[in-house]
C-alpha cells in the first residue's frame, strides 16, 4: 500500500471515531407521557354549534382534583390557543401533580359576544361537575384558571357565582394577566364611542348582536356589568393573579384594580408580579409552577381538629 493510501486510510479511521454512533433507545429511556388527552369533547350545544373541550387525565396517580382551564386569547378559542397553554407547560405541570384538566373553549368573538362566552364557560363548569364521577374527581373542589381573555372570563364566572350554593361556584381562581375593568383601562376612562381599536374591540365584546347602535349610557352599563373588578362581593373564593410589568396588551393596572376590589371585600387574594414580563413571557412555565403550588394549598381539605375527650 502506498504512503498516500495509508494516510488516507488513517484519516478516514480518525474521522469515523469522531462520528457519534447511535444506539438503540431502551424503552425505559423513552420519555413518559404525563397525561392522556381526549380531543374535542362536546360539552354543550348552542344554536346548533357544538362547544368543545379537551380533557387531560394524568397517567400517574390522580389526586382526585380537577381544574377548569378557560382557553381563550383575544376572545378566540381556536385550537391554537390550546397550544399556547401546552407551550406554557400547563398540562404537563398540573397533570404531573395528579390533576385532571378540562380545557374548555367557550367560543370566539366572531360568533359570540362576551356575556354569551361567559354562559358557555358556565356550561363547561356544569358539565365537569355532572361528569365528576366518571373522571373520579371532587366536584366541590374545582379550580378555575385562564389567561388574558380566558382570565377575564374566569374572573367573570367566579364573581357571578358569589353565593356558596351557586351551581357554578368553584373553590379557587387563578389567572394570568386578565382584563378586569373595562371602564378604566390602563388608568384612563375610554371613550366607548371612539374609533380607536380598543374602543371598537370593547364594543364588539359587550354589545348584543344586532344592537350595535345603542347609546353611550347603555354601553357604559354593559361594560360595567362585564368588569369583574366592579362586581366583587364578599364571600368569593380565593384568587391568585399573575401579571407582568411590561405587559402592553393588558396593563398590570387591571390586575391591581381587581386585587384592590377583592381586598376591600375581604376576599383572600395573592398577586405575583413578574418584573419585565410581557403578554406572556418566555419563562412563564416557572409561574405556572407557582400557580400549581398555590392551587395545591387551596384545594387540599382542611384538617379537622378532634377535640380531646
């Protein structure tokens, strides 16, 4: 063999040593799915339109508790909004702790206005409670969560079920960056008749279909009645709000307003402020874990004290 051939052979051998050799993946090394997902379960029908939810059941040990996740972004509840919650690791984090998650989609703004979406959220809560036995969860210890528009709808569902006997009442409410006061948005009273995008969006949200020409006073009444911070009453379940200081879509003032109203009514409330957090932020899964810690504490039954004989 020539010297040149020897050099080429040695070089090829050296190169092959640098190439990683793949090995068969052992079944034990495969990532374990944290949940099983039922897609597009119909929980209600409205005017011939089916309302859908996905159900995430833990593959590990269940804790017998459930979360109703209101999936809505910019008041749209397409499957892309569900993927946003998946990217935030909501289903991984909660199912890893044994929770069953009912991710309800209450419809989108092109078919439903805000109050109609709220009715659809309540339909979802009632469906979950009615099927609690099937999924082996406690219907009296539900947590309600949402983000952005979903957070707004979750807050509305909670404040509209203030009575302890309300059929749609839940045990705890945890939300990310929710609109809460449509009368004072970001510290300013909006001109509800204005042509700016925000005023137009609020009008579309609160106005009954076919009644777009109602007067300013009626519009103010409608947006007040769809502002959870203005509807807070004593006796509501505890709330957790998480909001970023750099949120230019829903200003943090909206969460602070809700917190102030809850505190005034002596409702337990916690606010977590994410410095520099937008709408949302890249590491939001860290705050989802904090939310899970908080929900763990709210849904666990209080230990009964046995008096000494």
